[in-house]
C-alpha cells in the first residue's frame, strides 16, 4: 500500500539504488526498522533503477548520484520523464545521496527533478524524515509534480544533518 492510497496502514514504497551492495544492504536494514517504510526493490545503477521503476510502483527512490553506466542524476531525470513509469501512477520522488560535495550536486539534482540531496552519512532520523516528507510531498494533490529547482524552497545550502535547508 502507498501513502497515496490513504489506507491507515499504508507503507511508503522505497527503491534503493547504489552500485555498492554493502551500502544497499545497510539502507535496507535501516529502513526495515521502520514499520511505515518498505523496500520494494534494489538496483545497482541508474539503468537498473529505470527498469525497476517501470515494473514496480514506487513512492520514493533513494539513489546514489555517482554510479557506473547511468549515474543518479541522469537516472532521476529519466525516471521522472518516462511514460512507462507514469503509466503505473504518480512518478516517484527521488532522494539523491552522495559521499562527496553536497552543494556541488544541488543544481544538477534540481534540473533532474530530485526532491532532496543528502550526504550518505546522514543520521537515520534525518533519512527517515526526508523519505517520509518526499512521500507526503508526492501524495499531496495540491503540489505540482516539480523538483528542487522549481519548488518554492530555496535550493542552496545543507543543514548539519545533511539535508537541504528549507
């Protein structure tokens, strides 16, 4: 069930995308600790992420920016614009993660339509909060389907928890 469905026991459906198996496994274990969050699929690069999004309804994609073959910025843009993904329902919100320069990635993430950019070492509560906010933003019928750069929030800066200010 998706939070969009309005069911009281609705769970946020999450796809984990990272070229590091150990990073994916760590996120899966972390997310499994939350009763309202559910990992519905994993992918090792952006091409696999698009294939997953085409076959599985997803609320939030948690995706590394730097991956081989198709990086997270390109994959985010492809997922958000893909007709087969749209045919499954609303397009998933993209939360990008990086181990490197956060501020340097925000403009590209905005263009790609990402909801947020986080450091990979974000604290668990910050990660959970961002995932829930992304899912709620996606489910809000009064908010247009827009990314960071088009949102009313200021897209610059990052808080101490690795999330964007705003």
